[in-house]
């Protein structure tokens, strides 16, 4: 049997391409802190933003929550809601983006939308932040800005 014309080979190649495309990037708290800082999040707010991301998505860029009672979904690192902030079938919502854009390993679009949400509601827009971060002593991830590999956040409390 000639491999070049094998249907199984074609199926295997397509499967491998799909696996590569759908692989999520899971960030550590230090990686989140560095990337948020690079995207303009102020140093004095990093602990809250990292806690928010860890409580909402555990650092998973491809996280999707389908459990909302109103039928909406939450997308990406910040679990941004499709009812208000993004469009499920193309650009939409207050951020004027497709929800699928929030699932990118390049977190620029997600950060920009999260900043817009923060500008309107502060951290109170996120249930995870209200339940796990507000009023608590948070891990100091600002030290991550000065170290390439700090190991901080390996045992984040949730």
C-alpha cells in the first residue's frame, strides 16, 4: 500500500493539525503578571489582576464556561461574558469583538476588553474576584517582574 495516497495518513495529519490548533496555553501566575504588566496593567494592581485570572480561568487561555443560567458563555483568561462584552457569531458586545478572539494565546484582545470592563465596573464585574480576592491578603506577584524564573504561584490557593 502506498502511504502517499493512504486515507489513514490524511486522517492522521488532519488530526495532528487539529490538536495543535486547539492546544490551550495555561499560564502560571508569574507569566500572567509579566504579560499583564507588558500590556499596561499598573504594578500596584497586578496582585488583584492575577488573582482574578487565576480565580476565573486558572490561567487557561482557552477556558470556556457554559454554565450561565441566562445561556451566555464566559470566554478566556478573564471569563468575559458573551451577553454584554463580545459577540458569539462575530464582532459584538461592548468590546466589539468576537468571543473566539478571547481564546487566543496572544492575550492582547482579552486584556484590552478586560480593561474596558474594569473601567466600567472595576473588579466587581468578576464573581471570581469578589469571592476569592476582594479583601484578602494576596500573593505578591510583582517580584515576578524582576525574575525570569521565580517559581512564584506554583501553589496558588485555588
